[in-house]
C-alpha cells in the first residue's frame, strides 16, 4: 500500500515540478500532479498524520491549479497578469503558500515514517529534500526582483533552470527509494 502511495507521489512531483507549455497549454498540467498527490497521500495517511495534513492542503490546490492549465502566451514586453487580471496576484500567493504547506507536510510524513522504522538516512534526506525544495521556491520568487537587472537576469534564470532540474531529479529519486525502503509498515 505504501509503495503505491510513494509511486503516486513520484508522479505528483513530476507533474507539479515540470512545466512545458505549448501555445499556452501546460503539457504536464499541475492539476494532474495534485490529483496524483491526493491518491498517494490517501494511501499513506495511516503511516503518519503529516500525510493527512498535506491532503487537506492539497484539496484547494487541485482547484487553484485549474487556472494554470492555460496561460496565454506573452504578447510584447512588460508584466502580464493573465486572464484573471489583478485577481491573479492573490491566487498566485495562495498557490505558493499551499504548495509549500503540502510539500512540507509530505516530507515531514516521510521523516516520521523513517523515524518509526529507524531508518536514519531517510530522516536526514527528507529534511535535505525539503530544504532544497524550499530554497528553490524562494529562488523562483526572487526572479521577479532579478528580472530587472540586465545580464544578471539571464544568468540567474539559466542557473535557476539547472538547479530546478537537479532538485527535481533528486526528489524523484528520493520518492523511488522511499517506495522501495519505507513500504513495509513496522
């Protein structure tokens, strides 16, 4: 049961962390990722209360992620607020906060499971992956400041892309290891 839950979390991270747009449409829509999270978290709720908490935060994210399926391509320069206008700003803030709460509780649930099974490596790595994810999200937010600094903005965005890929691969690998090692309830 836990193995299936971790496999669903793997797919959830894949869809939520990677974003490819084709003419404004997200090829890997976040809503699919949050649905995978919902399925995975429901299978893991008996293993740690943190998974139940993450599941509660995940419900509004499923709804909010509907708004990110399509974003009209940028026409010209300047800041674009999208289809919802000024309402996009509070929705974006709510999405960022909820996403961080989901991922925090998800990693703390893994840490809790690992502590119960006396697997200290997973306790440590869970904390590391949470910190990497949190720093990546903060760095992504800083893009809005750095974007106005010529040359530095290009270097920053390329660096952020590379780091994002590294963190994503690390988290996906960690989810695979969790499905193999933390599957048995002890």
